[in-house]
C-alpha cells in the first residue's frame, strides 16, 4: 500500500465509517477520523490506534469544512461516508424540510467537502474518492421493487443517493486522473435508522469494499456504482 499514505473519512467516529478508518489505518495509512463532535472522533481515533487522528468536521458547516481542509496539506484518499435518514415517507407525505435536510448531508455536503479537499487531493499522485451511496439509490432496483420497499417510501434518502451516484459520475468525468467511485454497502448494523439497527449485516464487510475502492491501482475503474460484493450495481 506504499502508493497511499493519507486518507480522510467523514462520519468516521461510528458505523461503517469507523470500520473504514480502522481498515485504512491497518493498511498503513495515516487516517483523519472526521467527526462532527471532536470528542467522539478522538475516542474513535484512540481505539483505532496510532495511524488515526481525529479532525473536527461537520459536513454541513462550510466553516468547519474549510478549517479541516486547511489542516490537511495533502491527501490520497477521501471517503465521503457521512449520511442521514430523516424520515421514511413517500412523496405525498414527505415534507420539503425532510428533503432539504437529507440532501444537505447526503448530497450538498459531498460537493462541499470534495471541492474543499481537491487542492490536497491534487497533490497526490494517486487521488481516490469513494462516495458511500446505497443500493436504494438504484432506480433500476427501485423499479423492480428489489430494494427497501416499493411505493416511494424513503423517497428523500433514496433520491439523495441517486443524485449522489450522478455526482460521482460527473466528478469522475471531470477528474480523469482520479479514481472516483460510489459504493452500495448493503444493509448494515448501524444506528442510521431502526431498520439498520436490527440488521444482521456486518459493517466491517462493507468497509472492506470501500477500502478496495480507496486503494485502487492506477488502471482501476472510475465513475462506477459498485456493489459491496465486487459487481457493478445498476443505475
């Protein structure tokens, strides 16, 4: 893993993000553990070990983003992991506020964080960006009724991840020297929502898939929507 030395993971104090940070550190990288609450990030970094360093990063606060970017002179890997579910309503019942709050974290924050860290990433000979998406963002799977539920439930979250997939593709096209990919991590046991809290899926398995994308070789894929099992997920 000598081609990569530094990484930053947003929302890394818990859940899939924490496992990603831990696995990147185990691979020999210096990992910035991004956390809205610095104390929580520091606790996670201490548990991960010497390869981890907490950094205060509220992905919905531009001042926080700018301060974090100023503290990171160079970066090989950016993992946009932070995400939220506000409610599970279908469009007739989903509120505009729920959509705005969801998109603020799941889409607009990815744009803000990525742009802020682009100067640091451009100093790397091997820049990588991994956006943690969701299989529920696949329009193909949604139309088939395969993911989450039918009838438009969870529309704010699901559509925010669909938009994130599009943003991933656009970044890959605009940054041909980068490897930029999105990951569908599968339903994992996290505190994202009650359904996830009751899930059997191991978040460490999803993290392994994210780390594979983070440490891609120079001829690795870019602009893809990847399922955690290594296959491509349908748009």
